[in-house]
């Protein structure tokens, strides 16, 4: 993917202020907007993939990719909440390519240093998964409207940091040592529908 490094390996969908820091902290980019409610399906593709894998049948590469992306999203949320560089690295290691972990942790820790806390969790909505050899591309339309930054001192939401109800995103995962790892996430500049 030929997008500047400031957009790669990024939970860009996280927060509005992250966009400003994205190219300075070459990992994050964000998209902020007014929060609105969007009805998502009762069961996401990730839940369906996990059920298929749990049914005893060997997981397909598509299911493995979906489970890896879901794990990444959970680990990223835990890393953001940890407020510990060491803990964040440990949490992300099973889900992110080694070359991207340092930049991602640096970007998140810059918000901690500024006195901001992350809150909320995005709701994944996977539209498609394409596996091409040792690379996989996941197209998502995620609801990040319940996420944002809050001031650690006041507890108030940081203006402009709220997510959006339909974040259009393509995530690239690479097969490394038999495990699918997130290498990059790129926003699409067109609306998506969950």
C-alpha cells in the first residue's frame, strides 16, 4: 500500500485529535465527527468466524484473519487503557507486526503524556476479507462513535475527539510465523454502510 507512513499501522478511526498527531507520531491518524447512532447487525462477521472456528472444524484463513483482527482491536483498547509502555508492547505483540509496535506505542503514550485518557471501544463491522498468499486485506465499516479522549484531570471529553458511526477502513494483515498480524490500517475517503 502506497500511503504515507503517517497513515500506516494506525487505529486512525480512534479519535479526531489523533489526526493532528498522526504524521508527527508516524502511526496514528483519526477521523472525528459528530456522534450519531447507527444500527449494526446483531452478529458481526468476526463473531461468525469465531463460531465457525469453535465448532471444531479447522479455521479457514479467512476465519483466522477475522479472529486476528478482532484480537488486535481488543488488545489495542487494553493497551490504551494500560498507561504503561511495557504493558502496551506486551499486549500488542501477538497482534501487530514487530516493525509497527514501537510507533504505535509511542503514539498512544504521547496522549498519556499530554494527560488524556482513551475511553470506549469500537464496534467492528467487517464487510469483506481477501486473503492473497501471506497477505490479507479486511474492509471494515466500524462504529467508533462511543470512543474518544477524556482529560485525566477533568474527566471531560476532549472536544473533537469522538469517533464516527461509520469509519471506512482497510486493514492489512501479514502471515508471520503462522500468525496473522496487523501491519497497516488505511482510511477510505468514501462513506461506508455497516
